[in-house]
C-alpha cells in the first residue's frame, strides 16, 4: 500500500537520495527546500512509502499564482522506477496531496529520460498533459564526464576550446579567483547585469542570488569563480555542488571584454575544482534543444558543447489538471510560448 508522509529529518532525505539509482538534481535537495522556505514559500518534503519502506521523495513547493494555485515538483519525484511498486499509485497519491492543498493543478518535471516511452505513457494514461511552457528547469542539458583524467578531458574538447584554454593559461594578465566571500558577490552582480542587458534575459534580483549563495554556503555546496583581467573582474560564475554533480547555475561576462578567453579559463578551473571535490559529472545545465542558429541560446549552447560531453534530455514538464481554473494557465502559457 502506497502512502505519503512528511520527512522532517535531513539525514533520512539525503541518505535516500545518496542511494537512489536516479541522479537527483539540486532542486530535490534539502538545501533547495530550505532556500524556498526562507523566501516565504510553503514547502513539503514528501516521503513516498510502500508499507513502511521509503521508495521515493518529492520536494514540492506550493505556488500561489493569479492564474492558478499549484504544487510544483522540480526534478522529481525521485523514485526507483525499476522496482516492483505501482507507479500509477504513487502519482495518484501526489495528485491527491495537491488536491488536499486546494491546488488547481499539479506540475512536475519527473526524473525520467525522454527516451523512456513506457514510463511516460503510464503518466499520460493517468491524465497528465504536457506543460505549455517552454523548456522547464533545463530539461535538455549538456553533461561532461569528469571520471576522465584532465588530459583526456582536454582531448575531448573542440579544438578551438582547447586552444583558448591553453592560450588563457599562458596569459600573465588573466587569472581565476575561487571564493566563498560574500563581498565578491557585488562584483558578480555588476557583471551579471551587463550580461542580462546584452542577452535580454529575465534577470534574477540581487537579493535572490544572495539568498541562494548564503544558503548553499552553509554546507559548502556553492563556489563563486571570477576571472580577473589586468586588475578588473570581467567574468563570473556561480556553481552548485550536489551529490556527484556540479551545476553551472548563474553566470555573466562583460561585453567590453568578450574577446578575452576568460570564460574558457574559468570553466577549466571549475572543472579541476569539481574533480578535486569528487564530482563525476559537470552539468552545464540548459542548452537549446536543436541546432537552430537563431535560437536565443544558440551561442551559449555552442560554447558549452565545446568542452566535450553529451546531451541529456529528460521528459518535458507535465501538468495534471485538478480544477477548471487550470485551463486559464494552460491557455495563457500556450499563447506566451507562441509569442
């Protein structure tokens, strides 16, 4: 019999994720839940049990939007899909939980590879529908295998990427600083704003990034890398370390210095740090799902792929309608995607 219960012990939560055959994304980590709580959100650390055995977890955030109230599970639930449990029963319990919290719909980005058709068909059979939003939570990512030695990682890179890293290593004017000091976040912010203006991104606020930095710092799960050129910081990135992966999360570079290979050297030093920490995967996070040169992420995707690795694609986010109000969200997001 499947049941769900709240988990209040970080050790139980993280131990389950340590043992999971599915590699969890940091959105399912305990720290992310604490971060969302600090932002005033209602967060549920859901434990999924078969009788008394913990078989899955789902970090869920209650979102109170004007278009509809919904329960959001990013990168989850994390379940052993190869076990003998009834997956449909698990998802039915999550739907019931969302309904009990007066939600108009349940939205989740399950940790299922896109190629796993049978698992997706089971969810569609329950009444789930593909979310109308564009890519949600970097469902198409670029991942580099860090179990290789440094020499083999370099060999696997695009020739131009490897050349620019070696060129940057020889430059006496360019150096990389890795820090956990909060004062340097101001330097990051200046660079980030320049990039937002250039790329026309929807920017996070300084307070948002600061809260994330401080929360992950508590468990040494974040690092700030800055590239300094002739005494000026010209590029910066924040990396999150979770389980055996490092995630390239927030980043920026100054337009004025785009011809300096600062980001290439920054990532190389980040790769070396991740290996020192024992990470086996370098997750560059979101890339364009096609090779369209007009795609807004085309240049960034080309940059990431230059370091070697492979594309990993998870199933697109799914919604389960609970009330008629869901269709307001559905229609709005469908129109927004077209625009």
